[in-house]
C-alpha cells in the first residue's frame, strides 16, 4: 500500500502552488495516504495552510532555525530522516525540488525519477525526455523507496477544505554548515501575475528587440491580465530577467492561453508550453516553427500587430 | 586550488531533432551527430577560465560512457583541459550509479571543485551533481550562472524560479552550470592537433569497483501526443474574434 510524503515548497510565509499540485499527483495513486512535510524556521502558519489542502492526511511540521532558507544541503538530511515508513517521497519539479530531491534520494541510497507527468500505477510512471520530444514509461522497483519530482504543469492544484492533523516532528539530524544562504535577488515585478500559475501568459522573444520594446509585451499582458514570459534568446540578450524564461531549462507552464510574440519556437521553448490550452503565435516569419504548434497564427510585424491587439482587447 | 574536475556526457547534438524507433524501444542513433552535453561544455569553459585566472593548476575532464565518449573527451582536451579519464561501460547507467562512479574518481583525483552541467539534454534528469554532492557530503551549487572562487570558499549566483539566489560555500564542492554562466570558446585546429597528444586514460567500470545498479526499467519510449493543427488568421480583428469564439476573451 502506497504512502506518500510530499515536501512542501514555501517562501516562509506562503506555500508555493507546486505543493498542492504534488498532492493531486499523489492522490492519483495513494488516495488517503498523503502527508506533507513543512520544514521552516517557524512553520505554524505554513503547516495550517498545508493541512487545509484537500486529500492530505497529516502534516509534519519541522521547525528549525536552519530551515529559514531552502538550502538542499540542510533540508535533504532531515527529509531522509522523515522518509521511514513512506513508499514515495515527492517534491515539485521547480528549481526548489530539482535542487533538493536528488540529494534526498542519494542519501537514501535510491535513484530518483524526474518530472513525473502521468502515473499509471504506484510504480509505473511517464516522464518527458529529449526536451519533451519523447515520453518514457518507467517502472520502479516496488522494493525500494520511490523519490521523484512532479512535473507541476501536468497537475492542477488540489482544492482546499482539507482537515489534516498537524504534528510537530522533532529531528535530531546533524546539519552541515558548509553551505550558507546570502540573498535572493528578485528583479521581476512581483505585483504581476505569477508566471507559473497564471491562466494567461504573454511571452516575448528575440524579435521584440530590446528591453524598451518589451513594454509592448507588458502592455498586452496588462490588457489580458496575463503574466509575462520570455524565450531563452530574450533572456540571454538581457531584455528581461532569467526568472521569466519559459522552456526546457526555464519554467514549464500550462496556461489556458499562451501568446508567443516574436518567438521562433526552438524545441527547447516548445517543451515549456506544450500543455497550454490555446497557443497563439505572432511572428513575421511564416516559416517559424512556433506556427507548427500554434492553434492560432498571425503572420505580421509585432510592432504594428501588438499595439493594435492591445487596443482591441481594451475595447472589448 | 590544485585541481578542477569536469564531467562531460556524450549526447545527441542539441540541433538534432530526435527520431524514435516505431516499436518504442528508444531513439534512432544511426548516423546522428553526437556532442558534449551543452551544459557540460559550459562547465568546462568555466573551469578553464578559473585555471586561466591562475586560481587552479589543472583541469581534468572525465566521462562515464561507451568507448565513443573518447571523442567528446578529445574535444574537451582541445578546448584546453589538461588530461582526460573515461570510465568505460556499454550500459546506459542511471544518475545514482554515475554519481557513485564519479565519487570514486573524486577520491582518486582529490579535486577542489567538480563542475558539471545542470542537466543532460537527452534524459533531462538534472540529478547527477546533487547526488555526487550528497554522496561526497559536500556543498552543491546547482543552476549556477555566476561563480566566484575565494581561497577556501566560493560564491555562486543560482538561477532559481524566484530570481537569482546567492549562496556561499566551502570547498571542495560540486557546481552545476546553467546556460548563462558563460559562452564556451570555439576550438581552433591547432588545439585539436595538440589534444591528440594529451593523456586520455581509459578505465573499465568494473576496475573502478563500479557496478550497474539500475533501479528503473524503461518499458517504452514514445512520441508525445501531437497537438491539433492550428489555423492562420489574417489580421488582429480575426484573431480577437477567434479568441472570443474560444471564450478566452470577453465581449
């Protein structure tokens, strides 16, 4: 019988939406046997939020001063200590989970599955490889703990209304002091919708041409109430900060509506948007690969099309 | 620092669109271009720059793979690495096994810093650096886009979902590179000639005490579900109308 421990992702105040997405994944094979571990400096409120996620049985609250920052070297040994009795340890395939979960797995002496996108049975999963150009079906050995990251774009957030019990877990784990958190530099405007959970996203690519021209993308996003994203080319060129990058090495997203503006559509970008409901591409090159995946394509100069579209959306 | 170790993986070149065997047994490898995993190439470039700043004496490139991986190690030597080690195996090993093999090399070579790509662009696992750091009980700086070495510590700027996270850590340590860490140099012909004379040691996996301890069984590799073919609209008015029809904009 499967029993799942999910590692909560948070910023000290709020749970990241990735946590409730992991719960949905876990519920597909271990309904009623899902616990969440909240490792924080002072996790009472976070534990309360985790306990309110529907489908969660128990929340393990581990408060330690060292847990103030999400350092894998500090968190991994604690999660390894909590792992006894669980058949599956899940974390999100965000940078938090990707950093942490392989370290947890190695401490437990087991392998790790990355980016679970579908669960066939508790020991049979699908995951993307080759930038999403192939899907692997993988079977895990039921005799070993399954440590995995969940591809968050593949799962909706579990709802609220949960009534899990909260227990304080006292861990005597020795923690290393060889890694020290310095700071987080967040350049993006946090008043905008979050790229990873937004229902609508407008992304700009190299075709946008400059940081100044990205104002067109922001204006269109505002007219739609959308988050702003970017291709790797636009980030490399310095038009926007790295946390807006969508694709194989950036964020994998699944909005209802995705507008790709001035993005040619390298396979590494396409893998980040495959689960979008409707993809709209606007590009002056009618042969751009982005049109192969777009539901709606418009060939045209973005510098005339985008202001026109923004104005039309404001009117409607 | 005395020594830097860089791990290179031989992968399908990033410009190749992979094709799958119709029976679901894997990728068609016949005649396709193979290269150093681009993230590993960035890791190597960073190691070379550290050495060129006189912050390290030697750069050793290592790979765990088939005998053909010698080609990628030779490219690494041509880029400027001093010597190379191939741990040869004809099996595709899981990241945990690779990490154990790398740990054996770490124990043999005693590097002050191990650098590798944050993920390989074939299996997209993003695990090996973290697992090596865990087994070695040393710091990990994953997704690094800026690296500064001090005497016995280092500082990394890491590309995380929320922005850029800065961490400081003691050496030795494991660093995994992100795309924006640097832009790798081009290899010049004289360097390729010179690389042929540089030492490349080949060790059989078993001789290093390594065994294949696979935990996962791949039952099939299939193409992803295709998206339905889209349509072109002629102008903004048609686009807005189509979005309205789909219920994606109001009005």
